[in-house]
């Protein structure tokens, strides 16, 4: 008898077995997709651990400097000084007299240990700026009260440039997952703006420092992630912040003068209002120059395309 040929029905029945044997492949793809978030989470945790390790290292360095600090000056000017003098009642005893006492002690300590105060201040400023902590506003005002004006601008200017550049390098090295997790929307805005200004990077960095487009700490963290080179970033950080630093330094110098003349707060308010108006006018000058420069370059590009 001739061998039976397989019927079409039996051939159809065997085909699902073949398709079932190939079914593990989609599950492999699915497992590969599931592993990606785990990798992202591990990168985020690693970045966060390294960041907190840097914070701990800075705290250790500050503590070491404080442990070797020179003694307070003699003569009773720094007797009974404590943190409670800065706290309002009922937690402390903050008053005009307590501020005068603290200022007298600070002035005497700085005169007796000038180099230590300068080194400690610059170390603290650079460290805070490096870690992206938005706390240098108070330090800038304090610098205006502690140091003469030209030195104050040099100390705070290089503190801004060096600290911001170190923050740039830390963000470039390992902080991308943290920035993307917590500040993803701001990073997208910054990326779009950096792409639009890719031909004017130096002017763009001055624009970032002279306008309230974004906070300085966010600029420092996001610039390396959106393709801003380090050299124009450093130049913009050094020179683009001078006007705002000058305003804060003048505020500190005004408070110092008020402390030495009995804390006439009305006089301080009037002087600060005049300074704010002057700084607003001065800040508009470089912004207008940047706008004019970009306009001229755009015209030159159009002319070259027509040729």
C-alpha cells in the first residue's frame, strides 16, 4: 500500500507547536526591557552616594580648619559669644545690642587673624559653590563687610569661577542621573536654549549670569550636560557675575558702616534702594551689548548666504 500522505488538517495541527517553540524570544526581549530601569536606578543611587560623600568630605575639611583656628582675641570683646545671639526670642536673644556685640567680636578676630579668615572664607565659598548648594548669597554680603572692596571682588569672583567650574566637572563626571531625576524639566529648557545659542557660547554664558533665566546652581549643574564648553563657562562665571557680586558687597559694606555708626536702619534702607536702582541700570548695559552682538552676527550670516 502506498504511504499515507499527511492531511492538511494534521499539517495545520503541527504548525502551532513550531510557533510555540519560538515563543521564548519575546519574553527575552521583555526581560531585557525590564532590566533597563534597574540599571538607571543603580546609576542614580551611585551618583547620590558619591555626592553625599563629597558633602561629607567638605564638612570634614571645614571641621579640620575650625579645629586649628587661632584663639579669640583677648580683652573681653569676644566673651559670652554664642549662636543664641543670632536667634530671635524666645529661642535666643537677637537684638540690636546682640548684633553690635557679634560685629565687634568679628572685627577684632579678623584684625588679629586676617590670613586665616581669608583662607577659611575662600575655602568655604568654593566648597559650597562646588556642591551646588545655594548658600553663597549671605557669604557675598559678609565679604563686603569683612574685606575692602577691590579684594572682596577678587575673592568672591574667583570663588564663583573656581567653585562653579568644579561643580561643572562633578556634574559631568557622575551627577547626570541626579540632575535628570530631580530637574528634568529645567534641563530640557536649558538644552533647548543651549542649542539655539550654540554659535554664541561666550555671549550665552554671560547671558546666563546676567539674567534670572535660571539659578546659578542649576546653570553649574546643567551646562556640562547640554554641551557648554568649560572655557567660556569659566570666563562667564568669572566676569559675568561681577555686577551682582558688587551689589552684594556694597550691601555688606553698607551694613558694616551702619554697625559702626549705631545701626541706623532707615539710612541703610535708603542706600540699598539707590544701589539696587543703579545696579539694575548697569546690568542692562551688557545685556543690550549681547543682544546687539547677536543681531550683528545674524545679519552677517544672512549676507553671506545671499552671496
